[in-house]
């Protein structure tokens, strides 16, 4: 994985998935928002980190008895212990929440190891406990059965699909109350810079609209008057 600069991460923490989606759309990327995934609890700080991936395939009964959890090389456990500090674990659970991708113990371990968060297009067991952790977590819906009943961990830090989005190790993952979006690693710095400027403008527009300004000519900014007002606003507010 390639460590992104602290400044890029800090910039992305100040922007929304909606702003990033618009920025990526301008670059021709239309399918980066992970589908059918939402935060277990609203109101937590924006999650930003490089993707560290875990992929499941359908479980096969002869290979997934409960005893496999005793294996120190079991990939689900290995992934939890090797996920780098500041990374987001992204799990390909085949958009199937009938069995859990993980539970509160493993998610707590990730938190203690200072990961930035966890995302699955499946479900978590112990979801109420995970929701109460000071840790960003996103899933499809709650699930009680152990992953062994349905999923077999097969690969760590390979390209995966999560919620119909291709996720490559090292991609930047951003999550807020709306959901989770994936930024290709090679343009993450560029997107962070552009999105900060977009956020400044959106803050300006919101302030103008709250003050009674009409949106025509303002959003998007096409009038010269709006441009002049925005430049003055930046001098006073940034």
C-alpha cells in the first residue's frame, strides 16, 4: 500500500461523499459509491483511509467447520491483525448479509489497532455493540449467524468488488452519514484538492441561499457578480 500524505487525508475528512461523487463524475467516474451500505450509527466523524481488502467466496461445508477458527492462519483473523493503522478494511461479502462478515470482537480489535474503519456489503453480528464503538462501521444490514455458515475468507489485499464498486488495495475510502465512496489511488491527491475548493464554494452558496439569494447564476456559478462575491467571501472566511 502507498501511504497518502497527511494533508490529503485531512482534506478529505472535510468533504462529503456527495462532493466527491460530483468531482469523480466530472472525471468520468460514475460508479464509485458503494451500493446498499450505510453507517451503523449516524453522526460519527468522516471516515478516510486507504483500502485494505478481504474477500469472501461461498462457504463449502467440508472446508468450513467451526474448528477452522482455531487455525492461526485463518484469513479473517489474519486480516484483522495485519490491517495497517489508518486503513479502512473493505470486505467483499458478495452483497449477502445472511451470515456475518465479522462481529464486535474483531471490529473492536481493528479499532484498538487504530484502523480508520470497516466496510462490508454484507452484515455484522453484534451490530448494536459495534454501533456504540467510537469507530466508523458500514454494512448492508445486521446478521447473527457466523460467517462460516455462508462465507469462506479466500484472499487478503486483492482487488475486490464491494457493493458493485471495484476496490483496489490502496484506493482511498471515504465514508459519512450518506454512505461510502471509493477514490482511485492515482487521483486521490488531485480529488482532495478539488473537493476542498468545491466545499468552500458550497459553503458560500449555502450561506447566500440562507440569506435569500436565488440559485440561478449562483449554483452553478455563472454570473460575474457571484464570482466577485465568492472571492470576497474567501478572503473573509478561509
